[in-house]
């Protein structure tokens, strides 16, 4: 027989069947899928696509965990992918494959490039001029005479190389200078990176390689025009050295030190790039994946090299690998392969790519995706999103690598963050949720299921940090610690994190969701250690296992039985119940801190108590905030079983009692005197309005008119409150200490004189304010207290009113009703603006950068004109000296004034509050030299005047001491007045205005009492003269008499007691009489 009998082929053999046009949808995906069932080189092309997808699909999590593995965490293993080498020849860069390679490098889809000298120089030349399409059959002699060079069927004018020489020569000069002056050791890869930096062109492969930290190796750097440039430069400026051996070591180490990663190679053409990539992988016993593509037919001189199987024989490709070689033109094949592999993945990861990439859906969607990862379903209210863990990892990595604020920006903020610090990544949720430049599906997944997706985000960040930092000086890959992703949100745009107030939090709706909650940190515990992983060991058989601990308050459940019984080949369990012991030395721990966050005062409805909730922070967030800090916390709403619930277990339903808490994953501080990392935001229109307001004549008077407009009169007090609200300038001294810029004001006087109304106005107008009453405030309530925690029983700090008002105003009504020991407690807070704590083993210092506006009544309830200042002001001089301005407020009885008050009409403005916030954040004036000299002279006069007033009252020192603190007070008031007009300096005009205010307040208070009684009407003067005569008749010169006895005698003969007191005070001021023994005795001196 001619024909031999046929054997049956395996049932799974592929049937040859080409693509049928007209019967199937004519799409690129469908056409490329048919390659696997088409003969000749079509099947090789299909196999090449499968092999490249295998390279991209592989993750370390696909492999079994070995005892020697350093990476064991599942999420971390899922982020470790294969290391990809791409080799190509120069003619492909000239032919247009350059744009495909640039796409891969720009998006960090490959890890290492190896090429020829022409592959380097042609990329730079094409940034400066053009390459043209010609023909293979053009005569060389004719082209030579025309100054044209042929590469295959492409034409390159000689002028291109002349321009390249003009560009590269100055760079070589600079490199030589750096070698001689700084000792720079140049290698071919460093030269290429430097040229990529210098070209600074977005069309360049090597610009993106330099920007993304992707190494480019060119072992034959001198084989081309770049070699000619180096040759010419060696005569022009000898001495430039390029170390090729150092690059050979680095290139081989790229493969050798890739473990535990697998390696994949994609080689376009042959020659030097192919030989060096294969030889590098020989150092690790071969590559794991390989795809070879010809550059063209052999007749054009482009192909050079053996089949992949020959490389297997040398150990350059692993024996168990499935290498593919396609015989065809790489300029045709490679873009087709990219469309079915790399580009398809990028399109899935970033549908709205910021570089303008737009791929047709028919050519990029619907390909087979190989993955064994489990799906994580994220249920959303409107749009359900299903993301595999691997998809999420890939997309998070893409976001970190490629996110830009807009498509015009040349910076990558998150990649730059990791380049500077690989331990923390601060991510703005508004960026993640951006519909064009971000990844809204990731933002939604992170919002609805943060416990699953945040670890994936951190794993992706660690992988990117590893990639960015892999290019060390010696080519090694340094260890990168775990990256903590800290979330915040700068704007309400985008659907990321539920923004809630504490009163809106409903556990049934938001538990395990990502939420944003504004508030004030009122308490902070000492940091403690929280285990993330523990190792347990059986005390009987020694079997050990590693257990992950739940985050937050959660712990870990230790198995009741030994796990060795589940291991194949082991005997049945004989270890008994609860055999495991925890090995503390093998535990992995992080820092953790408990915080208490309270509603902001302005968010609390009138009559309600402020609500609070427990919060937990860990790792890099520990110790970042202290009590009194205003924050907007981003966290995962969680629940735990409190001690109270545990005690209730015996009661019905006790086991179901749970408390909610916030596991914070990031926060942003609200502004405090412009001293925070986050400053208040103002629109351009607002800023322009504020500047125009400040530039208007009489802006200061218009501000004064806006202070408590519902209160008639009291112009000086209104000016003082305006100065308090704006504040002076906080100054840092050479020794590192600070001088306060906040102004303290005391209102002392009669009831029903609007003191409390002034305090209420200030508390509503100040951007940050706390209102309290002296009678209801203790020292701990004003400063800070130490409280035992419900969880763990540890002590923690809880801030009081002056801590909560840090950066704002504390309004204390009924200041005189406070106990003396409580007033003493705020001495430090009023001057040094700190609160020192040393209780229960906690020693710390809290910030209290607040202004104090206090109101008090005299001891007798009303201000008594018949008493001196010392008698009317029943406060210690130590507390009085801390007030910058002290006002005596009297209820003057005047019919005309009462009618004017009744006709007064009021109105409130929100403008003032925003203007104060803007000024405090943007303006910090300093007093001028001439104003300082004026103030120094006036200060001396003020001290003398105060001493004379004290002497007139028979006292050794004034009731209100005039010290250096009062000098600083006038400086602060001057700066505050300058702030009102957005002035950079406080001049003499401001100092004079501050002096007038000081004289109208504190100096008037110093002289109050006696001096106020010396102004009489004609009738009163006649009455006082009669009283004087009666007093002199009853008291001989040099004798003593009881004041009470004298008052009683003159009252019996018809004189009013107040009139007698005025007569005594008048005689005392003239020096005829003096008081003795605490004013109980009157002594006639002459």
C-alpha cells in the first residue's frame, strides 16, 4: 500500500480553522483569537499572545509558600509579579515600533530594556527631526551623493546626525566635569539615563525610562553615531570614562536578584540585546517565560540568532518553560501582540488614561483573561462593581504610577511621594474618585469595603515603592518596609467616603464602611503595641502556626485543638484541648493609640450635650494629634463589645450589646493660626473681596462697627474685642520659645451692662471658640484631666476648654465666681499658652494658643465709687497682669442715654467671621522701629502715672500692676489693629491707637474708684464742704477715730453716708487724712 494506516490524534487536538469574514464579527479580538487555530506562523503568533499573557498573569501568590520565603502575607504575595526584560534592535526604533516601546515604558509595563547603540541614538534623533519612508531598492551611491542614509526602506538625512552632535557634545562636557569634580562613575546605563533627562521630551523612550526609573542597558554603546560622538569628544576633551563592566554586573543582577520573582523575556530581533538578556538569565538558571520575534526577513540583514530551543540547551531559558518564536516582521507582529496583552490590561485598569490613550472597544475588550484569584464583590447602591483582588492590585498600582492632577502636569504626586519616603503614602480620596484622572471604581470599592481593599492598596503601594527604589548604586534591590496608605479628602467632589456628623452615624447603615467625621480630639492615650501576627506552638508535639490578628480592637481566636492532626501522614490528635502557647518573641506588632473625638462646639444644638466617640489609630498615625486638635477623620466604622456589655451577659440580650468606634486610616488637621498643614480655603472672589475691603479708607472703623452691633455704645470695648478676635503676631524667639500673639481682655463691672452679650458675640464670631461659666468650670475642666480608659483600664488625657479652643477664643463668664485655685490653674495657659500635665505617670504638654475674654463682677455685686480700685477688683495681681486690656463697665443712669439704647437697631454679618479667619491665616505684622521707640517712651510715663494713682489711694503698688507684660500687650494690640487692614507692619498710627485703647481700659481701671469721685456738681461741692467741716470738728490733728463711728455720728445729724465717704476721700486726696488698719481707722495728719 502507498498510504500507511493513520493513527488517531488526541481528542484535544486543535482543528485548523481560519477566520471566516462575513460570518463572524470583524473585530481585532476575533481575528487574533483565530490565530491559534490557523497554521504556519499564525499559530505561533497566537501562542506568543498566550505566553505574554502568562508573563503578565503570574503572581507570587500562585506558588506554594516555602519555609525560606521572606514574603508570606497573601496580599503582599499577590502584588509580586514577574520581572519583564524587553530587548530590541535599532531598526525597530527607526521603523515606528519606537512608539509601541515608549507606551510600555511610559506606563511601567516592562522592567528592563536592552538595546543597541542605534536604538539609543535614533530615539533622540527622532525628537529633533524626522525619518522618512523610502524603498529597499534605492541605490546606495545615489543616496550617498544626496546626503541620505538608508535603514531598510527608511531614509535618514545626514542633517539629523549633525543636530544630534550639536546636542550631545555639551552634555558630554558636563559629564566630564562631574566626573572630575564630583567623582561620578559613568556607565552606559547612567549615560542613557542622563541623556533621557536632558532630552526632556514626552515622545522619547528614554525620557520615560529615566522618569520612571527603568534601567536601559546598551553593552555596545560605541557601535553607532553615539560612539562617533564619544570618539570626537575624546580628542576635544580627553578623560571621560564609561565603565562597561559595571553595567554587565548590574544587568546580570537584574535577573539573578529578581527572586522570588519569575522572569520573562520579550526579544525583538537578535544580536547583542538577545545575547545579553539570555546570558543574564543564565545566572538564575534561565528565564521562566520567553517570546522571540524576528525583525524582518533575512534578506534585509536584520535577523541574527538561533531558535529559543538552542538557548534552553545553554541554560538561558528554563527547560520547563514554553518559549515561542514567531518568524515574521516584528514591526507588524509586536503591535498586534501589545493590543492583546499590555494595552488591554491598561485599558481595563485606567479607562480614562491621563495621557490621552484611547483604544477602540472592538480591539481591546473581550479577550480571555487568565486568573485564579477569587472575586471580591462590592455591592453599591446604584452601580455594582466586581473586582478581583488581582484587578484591584493592578489598578491601585496604575493609579499610584500614572495619576496626574491634570493631563498638562509633568509630575506624578503619588509616585514622587514614594520616591521620597517609602513608608507612608498620603492619598487624597478626591483624586481617587476623579472621573477623568482617577479611578472611581476603586474609590467606590474602597468606600464600601475598606477592610478588604485598603490592604490591597497598601500592597500595591509597597510593590511600587520596591520598583521605584530598585535602582540602587550597585544595582541591588533594597528591602522596602510595609507602606501605610493614609487617606484624606480635600474636596467634597467624587463618591468617596460617606461624610457624616457624629449625630448622623447609624451603625446599621455605615458599619464597615469608610466614613469622614469632623470633630475635636479631646483625649489621647499613651501608645501601646498591637499584635498583627502571632505564632502559636503546641506544648505537646511542637506543631506551630502563624495567625493573623484582626485590626482595630479585634484580636485572634486560638484553635482549641492541635492542627497537626489535619496534616497528611500524621497520627490522630493526641495533644488534648487547648494545647497552644503564644510565642511572644515571634509576634509582629504595630503601635496603636486610643483617641476620643468630640463634636465641634459649633455643631452642637443649643441645649444638647456634645457627643463623642472612641477612635483608634495605628502605625504612622500614632502621636500625630494631641487633645485640642480639630480634625476631619477618615476611618472605618467598626463595633466592639465593651466591658459594660460583658458584665451584662447574664442578663437577657447582654451579649448583643456593642459599641461603635472609628478605626482611623487618615485625617487632616483644621487650620490653627495658619500653623497647620491644612490651611483654610478661600475662593478667589473671597480673597479679592477681603483685599478690597482692607484697602478702603476707614476699614478699621467699619470693623469696629460690626462688633456686637446689637449693643449700644461701649466703643472702647468693641475696639478691644475686635483686637482680640484678630490677634497679634505670634513670635518665635532665638532660643526656640514663643511669645504669644493672642490678646486677653477682662470686663469688670456692674450687672446688666452687656458683658455676657459681648462674650456671646465673640464666641459666635470667632472661627474657633468655647463659651463657659466660671462657676461651672473647674481647673481640670478648663485645662486637662487624666481619665482611666474603659478599654484596657489605661490612663489617658482629656483636654479641657482651653485645649479645645486652641487657635481660637475662650469666653469665661462669671470669672469672679471661680475658686482661686482654679484661676491659678490657667496662669500658664494665659501667658505661655501651654498646659503642663504630670499625673498618673503621664508627663506631657498640651497646646493652648487661645485668647481669653472674661467677664466678672465686683465683690459687692456693683462697682462702688466709694471704694478704691483694690477693693473693687477682688482678683490677684498675678491673674490681672495676664490680661492685656481691663475695662471697668458701669451702669450709668442717664435718661438721654437710655432713650438712645432703646432706639438702637442691630444686625449680624457672616462676612466678619470669614474675614477674621482669612486675616489670621495670611497676615502676621511686626512693629516698626519708630513705633517701638514711641511705645518705649509712653511705657515709662504709664508706669509713673500708675504709681502716682496708687499713692493717691494710700497704696504702695497699683491694684493692677503695670509691668513688661502690659508693654507686650500694647504691642499685641498694635499688631492686631494692623492686621485689620492687612498691613505687613504696625506703625506709629497703630501704636497710638493701641495706647488710647490701653489708657481707656487698664489705666482707667488703675485710677478707678477714688479719682472718679473727685468730680462734683455745684450742689454736691457745697454739701461736701459742710461734711469736711463736721469731720474736722470731730477729729483733732494727730488723733485716730473709727471710720464706722464717724459715719454713724454724721448720719445722726442728717448727713448721707455716701456723702460722708466722698468727703473722707476728698480729704484723703488733699493729704489731710489717711486710712490706717485696713481702712478701719481714720488718722488726721494736719
